[in-house]
């Protein structure tokens, strides 16, 4: 028993580590290589590239420490959120948290756009180096590092789903930088989330559709067995003794009976 616990613990630690490891991608040197064109740089320039990326990271960490996640503000979560997981999941929790992360990302946007943060960091470098760095897409670095740190922030708080989304956006942004394509991480997360929810809604609906023909058949049999002559009478009986839950409603049962009697079992 003791060994099993230790084995479980080890497996858990390995899993945790591999998640953490994947969050570290792209690394600072990968970012420097792709966006600051590190391969074309001399030693001093290379050092500056790395120190620039790590200073950006430091500034973002400070920003995230100073700005709290506002969980309840602007939360547009519907009341009856359901997911398809067959375990004690945290989908509801994760979805509830997402807007807070989005707002945090948005509140950093001015620092990216007005150049104040970049200028502040660049004060450390010579004019020549400043100009060289400014010729690269520094906004892209700021945005990429922001999403990377948001993924860490979510991970540290045990919000693994949220962490995955931000990590995915980071990696895609990095891929965009390699292929010179613009990529909007906030828009991406939003559209992916809504696509995922739509997919879940469709699955729920198709389950519902499979159930309906069975129900229609069952209701019609009850009508026959009980010798009822009207749909209203049958629906009342069904609602009273069989479908005692909230759904299907009396109206639905009546409608399904009338459709079934015409041979429509869809
Ligand atoms: Zn779930």
C-alpha cells in the first residue's frame, strides 16, 4: 500500500512537471531567436536580446502581481452551464474564471500599444542597441510573454483548463511569428471557447433527438393501453404518472402524441 501511494505520488509529480515544462515553451531564447533575429546577432547583441526578453517577463510578472483577477466582474456565464465530462470536473469553474483572465489581458493592452513599457526597458541599452531592438516586433514579444505568464498564473492556481487555453494561444502566436502571420490571442481564445460550447450544445441536442422517437412511441402505446381518446387526456395521465420531472412539459407530450399519431416519430 505504502509503495502504491509513493508510486502515485511520483506519477503525479512527473505529470505536473511535464505540464510545467510545456508551459515554459517557447523559451526566452526561442523568442529571441524568432522575433529578435538572434541568429544574425553578435555575442553582445545576443546577450541584450536575452536580457530584453527576461526584462519584459519581469515587468509582466510585476503587472500581474499588482492587478488582481476580478472573477465576478463582467461575467456572462449562463445559469445552467453543463458539460459532457463523466468525472468530477471543473469545467464550470474554468469557464467562470475565463472572463477574469480576459480582462486582465485587456488591461495590459495599453502598455503594449503606447510603447511606455518598451521605452522604459530600453533605457538600459545603448542608442544603437535601442534602435536595433526597436526595429523588431517588440509588441509581439510583449503580447506573447503576457499570455505565457497568464498560462503560468492559471497553472499556479490549479486552473489547468484556463492554463491550457493561454498556453495554446502563446504557442500559436509564436508559430505566427515564425511564419510572419498576425495572430490575435484574445480573439482566438474567444472563438475557440464558443466553438467548443456550441459543439457540446449540439451533442446534448443530438442525445435529445435520439430520445424523442422512443418517447413518442412510448406515449402512443400508453394512449392505446389506457384507451384514451384524446391527446390532452393522455398527456395529463403521462405528466401525472410517468413524466413527473420538469421536462418534457405537458405541451410537448401533447405535441409528440399528435405527431406520433400521424406517423411522425422524428
Ligand atoms: Zn466538465
